C-alpha cells in the first residue's frame, strides 16, 4: 500500500503562526504610532526654523538682544507681516516681545490642539543663542518635545 504524503498545515501549526503575527503586531503598532508622532513634530520644528533663524540674525544685529519693539512684529525680524507660513501641522504662529515663538499645533497631530514655545536664551557675551522648548502638549508629543531640549 502506498502512503499518501501529508498536504497543507495542521491546525496547531496555523495557530502558532497566527500567535506569532499577533505578538509582532502588538509590539509594532505602538512603535509605529511613536514614529508617526515624531515625524509630525519634526515638521513643526521645520516650520519654525525660518523664524528661529530670523530671531538669531536680529539678535546678532542688535548687540545680542532678541527683544522686539512689539509682539507679533514679524516684519521687524525680516519675515512677512503674517509670520511664517502655516502648515497642516501648525495652524498659527505668534511672536512675543522677548523673541519667543509660539506655534499652535493642529489637533490632528496630537488629538487636541496645543502650543509649543521656543524661547531664545543668549549668553552674557552675546555669542551663543540657544532655544528652550516648552509645550502644553501631552502624551507622546510631550515626550518628543522633551527630547528636543537634550
């Protein structure tokens, strides 16, 4: 009598494969969500970079002072009067008299709208300008922004 070769997989083999895929998905999905948040916030950071450069140049041309004559005076730092161009991630920009830049982040990025504030700090010798970043964002977004200050 000729034995017939087994065809296909047994139920237990299929269940093991499904379990492995489930474990991989459970690990990958949260990591992917963090990656998406980081990518969106890098776009926020890029949107603000033109204003940061303008503030740095303004401070250099004004003996190390980033103090502006009035709030939201974008034209005083060489940008259009409306400020930097908004993006799908950033709905509005504001500029304080101290040179702090506030970006209002769209709710689609974090779930709720929040603000990110870049505050310039200039050394006593007026040679180095650094940015301190604070936020009203919560969750993964706050973690991403906290890592920017490191």
